[in-house]
C-alpha cells in the first residue's frame, strides 16, 4: 500500500490512517529517493491517533506534513472499533458524531463519571452505527471531555480536548485491554 501511495503522489488522493503508518510511508519514500513536498496539493490527509508505542521524534507530525507538502490536512480522533472518526475543529477540539455516545469512566473503567462540564478519565463509547455487533467499547485512552452545550468554534455537542494519552504510557499498570472490555460486558450480561 505504501508503494502505491508513493507511486501516485503526483495525483490527488485521500490518505487516511494513524501517524505511525504515515511515518512508515515517509521512511519508505525517503529510501526510494522521494523528497519533501512532492505530493499533489489537492491530496487530503486525515490522520490521528498516537504512535502506538513506537519511539518517534517529538516533531514527527511536523516532519510528515513537511514531507507531504501543502496538502489539505484534517486531524481526527478515531479507532478501528468506531464507525466514524471525530474530526478536529478550528478550536482544536474533537467533535463527536450524533450516533456515537461518548462516555468517561474512572481509571479502572468501572464507574461512569458525570456527563457535565469538563471530565477527565478513561474514554468509552456506545456507537449506535453498528447493527451486526455490539457497538460499545472501553478504550485505553485518558481523555478530557467537555460536555458543555457549545464548543468555542460555535458547534453544539460534546467535544474531546487535545492532549489524549494512553494509560499504558503513564507509569503504572493499565489492566484494561480490548479483550478485557468484552470480558466485562459478558460478566455484566450474565450477572443481570
């Protein structure tokens, strides 16, 4: 896939994925002799997520954007378990979509925190966009949600503030994994 992205760099494209994936595309392109700024200016990049534990330089985003050149850039928060991403607005916040209900839990992922004002904790959600499978999940991300009525950009609805970190990157032991959330759901269903 990376080779195809590089091959078609002179044509408009829509490229989406996590930062680590784009870093790897950039590294391969540099090995192939591709310089900075060679991508078509009508290319759209939608990127988000963390580095998934990879050891990248602090300015990895700036390096990737410089490599691509003057492309259109849309940052978003997402994960493969969500039906759609949460796009970043001009105020720097990530907006939820109407069918994804954001929830904030305590660090252990056991208690739902109040959905009012600024709330920091473990991000969870119920995605109503799925019909074939359960749409709820507890993530490993520590977030701050703002449940105020309106974002500074003027749009209505809950927003996630930038500065998202993974609990596994914080000193201590993060015991919740995706498998753990399914286990918790089954335990709850059997107990009910």
